C-alpha cells in the first residue's frame, strides 16, 4: 500500500463519505489522513467514522491519520426583519449589540468583543465578503457604518473583521467539549481555527499536551503578523485559504501561500494547503484546468499535503476527487521541472549536527543511487528533518510509537511503519533490511541509507548515518 508520490492527501469526511465502504474506497484512491470537521455532525457521527477508520487501518495493515478540525468562534449577525434585506452602496447602516428582527438601522451583532475592539475606518464583511461596510461611528451599544459593496444580507450570516484583533479565545465552550471528546477517541491531530496570536496556541497546548499534534489554521491577517512564533509553537500548519482569502485581498493569497510553505519547511513543520482545490468536483466528475493547476502549484511549492473539503465531504464524486488529486500530484512530481523547482526553494540548513546529518542523508542516497532512506524516529523529528530537504527517494520512517506512525501520514515523502524498539547497531541494520524489503522499497544487494539517533529511542538525537547493503539471504 505504498503511495507512488511524496505529497500527501487529506480528505474531509461528511455525508458523502462516512460509510465504512466509502472510507475504504477513499483510502484506496489515495487518502493518507482523514479530516473530521467538528463544525458539522454529532459526537456519535464522528465516533462512528473514527471507529471505521481504525478498523480499515487494521484491515490494510497501514497507519492512517485522523485530523480533528475544531469549529472555532463563529461571528454572525442575528435575525433580521423578513429574514433578509438588500443594502445599497453608499447608504449608512447601524449594528446594535442587542435586539432581534433588525432592520438597516438595528442589525443585531451580539458580540461585545467587536464593540470593544473595532475602530472607525476599519472594514466589516458579511457573508464571506459579499457585502463590505466601513465603520464610520461608534457608540457604547451601536456601530455605524457606510456600505462600500452592497448586496443582500440574511439571518445568521457570518461576519469577518480583517483589520480587527478581537479579545476572543479560539476555543469556545463547544470546542473544548469537542476537543476533549476527540482526544478521548484518539485523534492524531487537532486543528485550531481562527488563530490570531501565539498565546492562542499556548492555550490549546495546555489542553492537548502531547496526546495529539497541534495544527494552526492560518485564516486571519493578525496571524500573519505573528506567523514565525505561531509556526514555532505549532506541530503543523494549515493554509486555510477560504477565510484567509476573505480577510486579505485575493491577489495576496498566492504569495502568502508560498511564504507559509517556505516558512514551515524551514521550521521542519508539515504544512497543508486547503480550501476549494477541486471545488467544481462537488458537482462535476472532472475539475477545471485552473483547479488542476492550483493543486500542482501547491506541489511545486513543496507543500506536505493538499486537502479536499466539500469535494469529499458532501460532493457527488468524492472518490473521483481523491483519485484526481492523486493523479495531479503524481504527474506534477514526475514533471522534469519539479526537482529543479523544489531544490531551488530549499531552505538553508540549520547549523546543527541533527540537521546536517539529515541533509547529508539525502545527498548520500542520491550519490549511491539508494532507493530509500530508512529513518529511525521515536518522535517523528528525524523523519521530518530528512523530509525538509525533499530528497528524491522515499523516506521509510520506522517508529515504535503507533501514534507517531499515524501523524507521519501528513509528512512529505514519509512511508511510516511501526516496529519494535531497537537497542543495538545489529538490530538497526537487521530491521532496516527487513522493513525496506517488506515495503517493496529495496531489493537484495541494493544499498539503503540509514539514519538514527544514538542512544536509540531518545527523541531528537539525529546523529548517526550508515549505508547498508541488503543481503540476499534476508527475508
């Protein structure tokens, strides 16, 4: 079940894909990590999907990652008179803190933190930016604004505030309950929505500990202002282009995407590019050419993973969408320009022994035409350091920890396997031979590069590099 590509696929589970049979089809089509979107569905729904994925994992004999995506604080207007009305460019409207069945002079906005933080001249967007207003005046319990881009608004539509940092935790009471449930189930990753500042991650880490990897979703301009600290405090990053593309100008999104991918690669953190990648496949069996190019661009950028949302959760062609994404990734990585582009984007290697050893592994594998690099990793760090260099061979990540093996399903190029602890060089060589052959990555008499840390089993000690020739008598 080894993928013939380096970049990974994350697929969201929903009504179109929640059955055990459909999950199996999606996995066979190319899914490496399944996303459980806690903005929708009940705990019972998610528990059933989680159990089905773990049963599938046993059936196929391969680790499968599960990512829990928390909803985060959703800011919405309240209810309106007659359910909706149209706003015209240039007119003045008023938002109020309390009220219901509002009109253009009393649109309910029941979020005190907005009234405390927003300033005149700042923008407020409604319904994913379809309606844009600029704040012109403030009162204790009202906000006046001028309509810049008109349109119809209706009950409970979402609100974005691109220029305003709110005194708001990204973890609502619902998120805390969902997170506790997800950790009890045993999710591998927990994604934090609407991160604004580094302290948001510290708050989440206190709840999660080491029970799951922490993913920071980048969808707020304020997060971009503190991006280096946010990346440092997270275990992985998701470039959530949906809300991000509403809160910053659309023309800035491609550059920000490239910047985030490069930054995460430098920091040795997996990065997922998400939202509307094959959006037309929600209702059509093939994507647009622009969407195919969008997926390919993320792969050329060096992203660890690309993600499907509605395409696999509620679309009519979930399996076809995964298969299409798999083909686009594979074809892109086979393109003659791919290796040159990925190598050109390679970050400077940190001046430390672990990073130097990991970098040397890729160069050595290329020099001796090794078919794979075997990385012994107790925490996933050794494999991540090797993946950072984007070597032109598979990374066989061998770990004694089942949870680490599952998290590595998000890492570029990693084919993770669970194995017993090793204690001696002899065991290291023997297991490297066995796993390389069992995975179909190497044949007898071929050389493989082996990277490990000594003492064995100690996290973060990438300090040993060996070349091992597979013997013909090994099974």
